[in-house]
């Protein structure tokens, strides 16, 4: 039995942040019912190939159900609220004010289910001058100060290698939902959760950037020790044009690095920012494979910069069971929760479980067919 067995979540969100959030909860056993519009559904279903988002929908909607209901239609709204009366959690990811306009906001749902945990996940939150502003992951990272740090000193910032605001904000909202469910068990009340993707950025900025700034230290590209500000914690090119990471922060790890490279003269200069060029010259003397062999069995904290394909074949990735195989070939990724792994159904087609979900709230077959004929639902 998984931790969230018996928890029902109605998910009105689309694209990445919300579906990623509910995918985590589905992996832990929650029943996630995607509430989608009958014609288009989740936009990720139809993202054009030139966007480079192939497979996104399948990646973050495994094992979920899909009920296609036009909640902007009066009867569709009634159906949604009847479903909400059976749910533990409702998640929406629209601009502030949209769900109130459609009559499916927190107050409307709470009227039929006083114990509901209702989460609104938006870009900038429900309040403030940016509440109605359009945006995406890169914008939230920029506003939150993270993009400015994603560069080497004196160079222009570049986008992150993954959508850190979408993923961190979604994960933070998942934590908030779980805390509200635990709180409901203890005090017997549901909750309204105003969560923003910007929240995730600020949460991640706090331990290092904010801590440094409020201690009187410089906070700029290349200044922070864990994002390229220290030679002992950086990325270096090898003789064959590949890259290695060095993360020898502790003195014992730095000592191993110095011994393996034959640079014991650098032992006392671990945090001297002037030695970056010397370390770069050391790494350029050998190939990646040669360095990895030299550091095997040591605590020098030297690891390769893997491509995605190289990551799939890495022995530690394989040992943790992250890679899903079909016919002996990598075909996808498994849940990150090793303790909760199980076989799961693929992502649902649009409206695949509409009939099942509506039957569960007492809607008869004749009405279901009529609703489908009028476009209120999709089957």
C-alpha cells in the first residue's frame, strides 16, 4: 500500500508545473483525475514538434485519469462540483480570478466540501502588482534573481538547463498540499493554498544568495562558492574536449584531489580564487577517462558531465532503477520515489475515464450520452 492510497485529487492544471506536481502525488498512490476541456484538453497533448516538447504530456501524466468536462458550461460546472464533493484536493493553475468567474473557485468548492484542500498554483501568486501578468519559467527565474547568477563572472546570463521555476514551484506546492492534508487529519479543516512558481525560485535563492547578501557578501554571477565562485567547486575541460566536475569543498576531499593530481603545493590554497587557471591546466593534461580512472576509489569528488544519453547508461542511475526498459532498451523514466515504485498505466487519452468518473457520482448512461452529444463532456 502506498502512502497516498485513498486520496483523490482533481487536477485542472495544464502543461508542466501542475501536472508535475500531481505526478509526484500519483507516484505516491493518489488517484489523480485530470479535469480537461472536451476539445483540446491539456495543451501539452498538442504541443507542436518545433517546440521541442515531445513526450512531455506522457512524462508527467502516467497513471492518471482523464475526465473531459466543460466546466464553463452550467451543467459542466454542476458536474465538476459534484466531483469536487468526493475529492480531497483540487488543483488549479489559471490566472488569478479565472476560477471565480467560472464558479469553481475555493468558496464554491468549499460550499459542497468543507474539508477540501484547494491549491491555486500561478506564476506570481494571487496578490501583488504582477498577479495578472503573463509569464513562463524563464520570467519567474529572472524576476527572482536566479538568472543573473547563471553565468560566469563578466559574462551574459544564460537560461538554465531545465525549467527550475516550474519544477521547484510545483514541488513546493506538492509539499504544501501534503502539509494541508496532514493538518486536516489533526484539526479537521481543509485549506486554501495560494502558491506561486516564483515561490519556488525564492525558496531556492534563500540558503545561498540571500544568506550571503544579508551577511554583507557580494551576490553576482560567479561570486557564490557553489555556483562557480571557487576553483575547488567548478567545471573543467579535459584533453579530449569533455568536461569534469570538481566539488572538493571539504579539506579531506581537497587533499585527495591534490594528491591524485600531484599538486600538493595547492593544499593551502583551496579557497584561493587565483588558482582557477592552474587547475584548468591540470585537467587539460589527460582525457576524461584517464582522470576518472585516476580518481576511482578516492574522495576527490570528480565526476563526468554526462549527456542525457550517457546518464541513462550510468551504473548508479541503473542501480537506482530510474530507467524504464522495454525489450531491453531504455524507454522512459521511473518514479523518483524508489520506495513507492510500481507498475503504472500510461498517460490517459483525452476523456478516457469520463464515463467511469461520472458514473461514480450517480450520472446515468442516458444523461452521459446526452451530455456528450451537446459537447458538455468528452468520451
